[in-house]
C-alpha cells in the first residue's frame, strides 16, 4: 500500500510544483508544444509496450470488444447521472454565437492513434536490448503533469478559484460515482475482471496517457491498451457530442469530456456554452485530473 501511495505522490507532486511556477504569456505556446510532444512520447512508449504482448494479433478482437463495452457502460452511467443533475438543478447557459459554426476536428485524436500504431510497429522491429525501460513512461508522465501545472498557473487560475466552484464540485462527485458504478457493471459482465480492477479501469476519466501507463504497470499491456482505447473513445465522443448537448444539458456536456475538459475539449466547451461555462469546466477538469491517478493506483492495489 505504501508503495502505491508513493506512486500517487510522484505523479501528483510535479503538478503542484508546476502550479507554483508562472511563466510569461508568450511562453505558453512553447509549453503547449512541449505538452503535445510529451503526449506523443507517452503514446509511442505505450505502443512499444503493447507490441511485447504475446500473440497480440489474436488479442486485438478481445481488446476492441472490451474497450467498447467499458466505454458504453461509462457513457451510459455518466449521461444518466449528469442529465438528472441538469434536470433537478437546472443551470442554463446562453448559447454562444460561435456554437452554430463550431466545426468538429478529428485531427488530434487521429494523430494520437497513428502515433500509438507507430509505437507498435517500432516495438516489433526493435531488438530486446533496445527496448525502452519500463520507468520511461512514468518519467514522461511526471514531466507531462508538471507542464500542466505550469499552464494552469500561467493562465491566471488560482487554487481557490478552481477548487471552490460549486457546480464543478457537483459535477465531479456525480461523474466519479457514475464511473465507479460503470466499473462495477463491467466487472460483473466480464468474469476475469474483479471489482477492484473494474473500478481501476473506470478511473481513467479520459486521461489516456495516464491510464495506459498505470493500467499496463498494474495489469499488463493488454489491459493498459483497453484502458487507453476506452479513454480515446471518450475523447472522440466528446468532440462530437459537446456542441449537441450543451444547450439543454451543460453539466453533461462538460462531464462527457472527463479529464480533457481541462485542456483538449475546453475550446469546444467555451465555443458551445460561452465563457460562463469555463470556470465550471476548469474546476471539474482540475478535480478529475487530481482524483484520476489517486483512484487508479489505489484501486489497483493487489
């Protein structure tokens, strides 16, 4: 247990260290490029790890099927819970004028899948002696969350502003609870998966670069790939559905993006719901980014 708490500390500490650093606005573009590069490095490392799975080709059907099942359960539970929140405690937003012309861009997600597949190809071609060490993914992840912390601070967000947004807290609690319910359903439907593993798999919350690494270390490359694909599917779904459901169900629109509401899907959230939605989205995304590694690691204790 102590070892797992140490892992949580080493993953979360860089974010808070980064949050103490503020850089001038012109450097934010450089940080964004560094962040993108780190994401690609992590995906490449996950792909290389996946290539080392015995009889990978024979397991692809199983990986895809289980990923789709987990994704379907998560989306169903998330949308039911958050739509009920929007119904019982309405929180209307003014539809942005940009929302009507918001275009769905699949380029980022497509590129991420391509990098993952490139990693698989590279892994097949690399001699065993040249394979990257298992710790490489963890170090890359620590650098990634460090940069995220700097970005938050440099954009002018304070911990008080983020952590004490009432609607953001409400959405976070319902989101985490509904994901846990979905994880339990997944464990009940898949005999080889225990309740704790189901809860761990459901706690990626769209942070694929984190879930892929943590689940690979806990349960092997096959389950790491299932977690990663599930979280990539969430990103695709959020890209398509946020503009559609924002007007009637703003909490649901923010929630479907999970951890990506803090970064990748934030521009779509702002374009679809207006600037008044952004503090709630930032609060929700920040809380989820803190909770995700904590719960994944704690649930994967063996």
